[in-house]
């Protein structure tokens, strides 16, 4: 697996252009999320910075079509899981050996990139 977290869908490797279509944004988000290794997690904000969008846009992409990527490896900035999928997400992360204490992932230990 390539260790470069930047999306592969753009030739420049930088953030999306301001006029990028919603589908381009979704694909860029999915591309980065696919690169998160098992046992590691990232945040909506970190993914957003790599892609060039805000954390809410990352969450929207994953909630609307991220089922084919390891969506469970993306958490809030404080290490907590999203409300509607909290139980499932924490179970999937625990199965990968991700340390969770009091419902929060230890980002200092397993944060990516």
C-alpha cells in the first residue's frame, strides 16, 4: 500500500480545485480513507485538509456513500465515534486492535497520517 495519504485522483496531489464537482470531492475523500492502514485512524478534519474541504464535507461523503471504504477508521477530532454508528464503529476498531478508552480512540497512539 502506498504510504502517501494524498488522493490519487488529481495529478498535482494538492487540494481539489474550488470548482470540483461533488462526485470529485467524494472520490477524493474515499481515496484517502482507503489509504488508512488497519489499526490506525484519522479524523474528519485531517482527511479534509488532505482533500481541501471541511470536516463536515468529509462526514457527508462517508455517510452518503462510504460503505465500500473503511469508514470506521475516521473519527471526530476528540477521538469519539459518530453518534449514529458509534457501537458498530467502536466494535470494528476494537477488532483491529485500536485502543479505545471511555468511548474515544487514543489518537496520539494510532492517529494517521
